[in-house]
C-alpha cells in the first residue's frame, strides 16, 4: 500500500474551503490518502471523512502543562488524529532544530501516532560523499535514543531546496535512489516517502523507485491536480 500525504501548510483560510477540498479528493482502494490540515480543522474533518487519515503538521513534545499556544500528541490522538509531521523545513526556518525534532519523535511514538519525519539537505549538494555525510549527521541527531525501525516511523526525504516555494525543481530520481540505498544500509526497514515539487508532469520519474509514497504540498491544494497525481501513482502499483 502506498501513501500520499497532503501537507496543506497554513491553508485554506476557512473551514468551508477545507471541507470542500476534501470532498473533491478521490478515494482509492490501493492508495492511502493522508491529510495534514491546520490544527483548527482537524476535529470537523475527522468527524466528517471516515475513509481518510488526518494528522497534524506539528506538535509539542510534552503531554500537557504550561506551554502556551502548544498542542500535544496525546491531544491529537484523543481527537482521532493518526500521524504527526515532524521536522518540516518550514518549522526549522522559524527556529526549530533537529534536537527538538528528536524529542518530538519520541513523544509522538509514545502516543501511538505515526511520526512522519522530514529530513534532507537545505541546499543542493552535488558531491555524493558530502551529501551522504549530511544525511548521516541529520539521522544521528534526529534518531538519538530511538530505534530506527520503530514501526511508528515514516521517513520523508524532502530537501529544503526542492520545495516548490523555492522554484529550484525537484530531486533527481538518481539522488532519491541513493538516499533510499543509504538509509536501507543503516538497517532502516520502514516506509520512505519523497517530498519536494511533486507535480503531475514529474511524478512519473519517481514511480519506478522503491518508495512507499509521497509528501505533497502545493498540489494538494489543487484537487484536480492532486487526484491526477494520485491516479498516476495508483496505476503504477
Ligand atoms: P511542495 O509539494 O509544494 O514542494 O511542498 C512540499 C512540502 O513542503 C510538503 O511537506
């Protein structure tokens, strides 16, 4: 079963738009559709759409207490959320780091939610040795005191530079393939998804890779495009 995770980021502006967006998403037999909307829309969406898994784009690593403005994994679990995205580069841009992400992964796993852990280089690195040492460095901090093969972990290879906001294109399938080999060599046997400028016209280049799915930003806000991308993934299974 492949998984397509829609990261809506800070969109859309109203609950009505959020409900309409999900209504337009197609449901597949062999493809899991997961959606990470803004926190505010989680309860109404979870209540209304039973066939889709919903989760959050972030959490704090404590269960409860004096942490103004934060939401805990236990709260996400209690309302029926299934997963949490951790270490997204847009969180790092506003001050988070890999050490904080490490604590978040632990708290998400302890709450019996799936942790979708983002990682990847910030800038384009052409030298494969340097690239691998960057991945190694990130993994070491992210998974300190965590079993890489904990079944609650999904890795999302999503280099910052490849996110559509930066208009620098997506990662070549060769490099994604290197990443998969690298991570498997470390003994990682869980799911790996790719994220970064996934569009209708480039999804095909990734479909022969041993990936378990995709993490999609901008195109997940355009249901027609999103469905078309999912159709192509579905056909390739
Ligand atoms: P884009 O699909 O817009 O590049 O965004 C990727 C992303 O940030 C998903 O987490």
